[in-house]
C-alpha cells in the first residue's frame, strides 16, 4: 500500500516543489488528477473500488532535472486483493518491466 503515493511524493521532492506550491501528480489517486502532460492518458490505476488493489500493471516514469535522470517503476503490490494467482502475474510483470531498462532509480513494490 502507498507505492503510488510514494512515486508522486518522490517526483515532487525531485523537482523541489514546496508544500504550498501546486503538486506534480504523475499517477492519479483519489482526489488528485494527473498533472504531468506526458502521463495524462498513460496509467493503470483502478479508480473504482478503493478496497481493491489500485495499480493494475507496472509502469515506468522517467524525469530529468538538469543532468539527473530519475526513473521509477510503479508496480502492482504483492498480497493482491485478487489472490495468489494474481501475485504470480504481478511478479512476472515486474520482472518484464525491469528487463526493459538498463538502469532505474527505484522500484516501488
């Protein structure tokens, strides 16, 4: 729980956005719409039933700030509300997403 919130928080810290400033929202969450143009139609969040797992597939987010590149992979978690079979699928998806990249800054599991 909280992986997507963590991704959004890391992005705001990366760009040194202060508390009173408008936040960058990469992954939409309850009460927050995506504010980063390149990701507005490119996410896998389940915006319906909050009792169910929200992230449905792994997604890589990449940002540059000066000469620093930050790459984060948001993933469905383990102990998914859909059960053990879904956990196996989530692990396969995570591994496949990681294989796409030569390097990354973080994976939120």
